[in-house]
């Protein structure tokens, strides 16, 4: 089902591209109604800037993924499990499965064995 993975990746890239274009519109003030006052405008532009940076990073990671050959073959650095495509698309730079990443981040850590 490699074509399906490829199609999903292409769809994600198109979506991210569209989001980035929309966010960049804020800097030209095109999508900014006149009724907003300056403070709100500045706040919105700053927020859009943060989102645009994130969007651009994800888009470039997706492009790298797209040019890198196999889209769906990636294995967790820690446990060796295959990382689901949905996670790769959501976080193209991830090297761990969701569980292992959560452990690394210190979220909901469940101790497996008591230390000797
Ligand atoms: Zn893992």
C-alpha cells in the first residue's frame, strides 16, 4: 500500500502549504479586518508568525520525507516498533513511537521494574 502512504503524504503537504500561505497572508494584512485595533492586530500577527514558523518547519520535514524514498518504513529508536504512518505525518521528524516519546518527555511514566 505504498501509493496510499505516498498519497497521504502528498495530501498533508498540500494542506500544510495552504495553511502556510494563509498564515503568511496575515503579514500583508490581507485577511485582517479594519475593525481590529492595533494591539489586537499586533497580537494576531505575532501569533500567526509563530504558527507560520511551525508550519514551514513541518512542511520542510514533510518534503524531506517525500524525497527520502520509503514513507512508511520507520522504526522506533527505543523499542524498535514500527512507527505508525499517522504519527510520522503528524510529526515528520519523530524518531520514536508515541509511547517511547512520552516516556522521554516524562509524561505518564509507568515504571516497569523496580531498580535493583
Ligand atoms: Zn517505541
